[in-house]
């Protein structure tokens, strides 16, 4: 498992990439994943929702959003996200 320092460093790198390419669904997805691993679920969800808005067919993003829904206790919403696609 990565340490918080490694995750934070990776997040800094993704943030830099996002300044160069703010319309990258993949970079927003990666930002969301890193934020989630750091326990920042609200920010992670925002990044993942941005990713989904940029590419509604990004299934990895939808899976991560569903996982956050489940962690937040919104199991039905998590199931709906997965079933939509």
C-alpha cells in the first residue's frame, strides 16, 4: 500500500497535469482515486463527477463513484450507477 506521502506526491503531479489539460476525464478520474485513497471522499466525488461529465462512457469513473456511494451508505445509488451502463 502506498503511504500518504506517496499519494500526496502523486496528487500533486496529477494537479499539475490538470492545469495543462483540464478537460482530461482520465486525469480527473486519477485525482478522484487519489483523493479517495487519502480519505477525502467529498473532494474525490467532485473530481470523479467532473471526470464523468467530460466522458460519460468512462466506466472506471462510474465504478469509483459507485464505490464512494457505497462507502457513504448510498448502496441503492451505487447499484443504479453501475446498472445504467
